[in-house]
């Protein structure tokens, strides 16, 4: 029995234009109602740098050739990706502000321990700290890694999946990072956007794994993600357990919990353009795992911590 979902069974996550595109794929063209979307005007569109970039993006982040053509023909960058650029500017702005305030900058510091944003175990009742710690960073290496990865990976993902979906994945990783730290590394402070960044990385990794046979250079992409992530996590672990006389310990659990959030909530939120029946079950399992972990961590903080 085929495991593919027929067009009438497509999830409500699919917008009308995509549903119509799937229904008309067998015709070799993409239709909406009785109008051919890939019209002669579209086919005659000049081959600009922007169109080449969109085709490259479609090839790297979509799996089916018909989906790639549809996306490349229809994408106009209106509205443009907004979430990743805005959050990046906020993070850089906060870093510059606290560096100017402390009048120093090092490889892994300073840690703005007195900021109203930092997550610290003795201020857990100030619940905004479980999210807003993402705006702070400990040192320029920490900031550079997060900014580069979320721009290189996050903006293309946002162009394909939309700002709202990427916002959900990113914030799910941030929340998982602070809640995970409160459970597994109870004495650690927490700064940085690593939870959100690793959620984006892991969501992209999940897309590669789900569509491995159809992704161009899937092995190389998978290896690159794992190498980069391993190096950063290794540095974070070294920094956590290296003795620092004045600075508090900064946790690394957010990296791991953010990745878990990306592998779970990323499957729920991001579009998988070739939806299969068994992946619908994965969808519900992933959602249950994420929500179960969040509820457990909240109860831990209320009743046990």
C-alpha cells in the first residue's frame, strides 16, 4: 500500500496555493483554479541574481523538483524575512551596550550578571528571564557563532517556511534551553541565543534526515552541521568547567535542549512538502515529547527546585 497522502488528505498546514500545486503536479504545470501560474510571462522572466539565489535556495531546502520549480517561480520576497534580522540586531545591540558598560570584551566574557535579562537560579521567579536571556552573550566568540549560524541557516529557513514558523521554532528552543538548565544544571547562569540557534540547526537537520534521499549533497550537509555544532558544544563545556574567579558558571545545557526542541517542535511546525502517512504519526509523537518535557520542567521548578 502506498504511504503517500492524496491531495484531499493534505494537512491544514498547507496553504491553498500549495494544495492546488500538488493536485495539478501530474499535469506538469501548477494551476490555481483555471489559471496557469507558470505562464509565459513567468517563464520569460529575466534570469537575475535574485532568481538564481531563489533557485539555489529551493534546491537546498526543498526536496521535490516540482516543489522547487513552484517555489522558484512564485517567491517574491514580499514580505521579506523579518524575525531573524530583528532578533540578530537586538542581540548585537545588547552585546555592544553591556561591553560599553563594563568597558571590556574577552573571548568568553564579560558575563552581564547584573542584567535584568540574564537567567540566574536565584532569580527564577522573574519568569521573563527564562526567555530574554537569549539577548545576552558571554564574549565575542559566543556572539559570533550564534549570529553567523542564525543568519546563514535561519534566514533561508525563514524565506522558505515564513517568519511565524521560524519564530515558533526559535522560541521553543530558547524556552527549552532555560527550562533544561533549571533541571539539569541547577547552579548555572544562562546567557545567549544558543537554544534558539540549535533549534534551527536541528530543525534543518531533521529536514535533511526526513528527505535524505532527495536532498542534494545530504551527506556533506549533515556532516557540516554535526562538525560545527560539536565544536561549539565542546567550547561551551570547556568554558562551563574552567575555573573563573569572578565570573559565575555559564551553562551549556541550552545547546542540547535547544537541539531537542528543534528535532521535535521543528517536525511539528516546519512544512514537510512530501507528506507521508507515517510522518503524521511522527508529527504527533514529536509534539507530545516537547510538551511533555516542558510540563515536567515547569512542575520541577514549582514543586521540587
